[in-house]
């Protein structure tokens, strides 16, 4: 699997920066032979049961958390491949037309918790220099979501040597405990 990135739909965070347009979905998540992994914000209740899950989007000028921290906190990457045609197992999902991808592959096939505010807490007991802190830190990003999905595949026994591992996910929609995350956190906070 491969991460869709942490810079919004078609790398919107970089639009116009660094002298490049950045108006594209990140590869290799756009390849049909790869499971593209996007990000969510996962909210657990007091008993650690999934309470709510939304599309990870901590960007935007009106975002409460971005203003509180004084910086952008990222958003799940996504978009449509500019090069690769979507396979029928992806285009036959309900509401495919709403993705605006047309005949091209959507970068994300599945998502997992990637929000820096709801991510994994890790204790660092080593002293370090640079951009790290000793003690408890919460980590996120699709660089977290992708290993979560990789672990899921490993615990399930792998993809079985198929050419298109993501096809297994689409074939089992409605049969497994996958949730269809369709809302942005900003629309529910």
C-alpha cells in the first residue's frame, strides 16, 4: 500500500508554492496495483469504542485547531490519477460519479486514522535533537495510516498474490466492518 499524502486534495497545500503547480494526486497511491491509503480523524468514546470518524482535514483559514496551534496541521491527500484508468471494481461502487474522477483511478482505496490530533500516542524515552520531544507525543499523517493498513493485510494473511489487492476491499464492501467515511470534520464540529 501507499499513502495518499498529507497535503489535501491534489496537494492543495502546495498550490502555487515552490514554483510548481502541485495540482495532482500523489503517486504511487494512484497506481491500480497499489492500495491507496487516505486519512481519517477517529474519535473514540470513554470505553475506546469508535464514536465518530470523519475525513481528516485540519486545514483551512477557519479551522479551530489550526488557529489554536498557529499552523496548518494537514489533510488527507487525494484526487484522481492523471494517467491511470480506474478498474471496474473501483468505478462500480455506489456514488462513484461524486468522486469527479470520471474514468481515472481515485487515489484513496481505504483510509485509517491519520489526524495529528487523534493519532497514536507514543512515548519517546530517548533524548533527541531537532523536531522531536522526550515524553508522550501524538503522531499522525498518512505515514501512520499506511502502516495501520499494512498491519491489517498482514494479520489477514496478505493479499493472496493477486495483481490488484485493492479489488479485495471493494469486493467485500458491506460484508466487513469497513465504515464509509464521507463527512469532513468541519461539517460536524
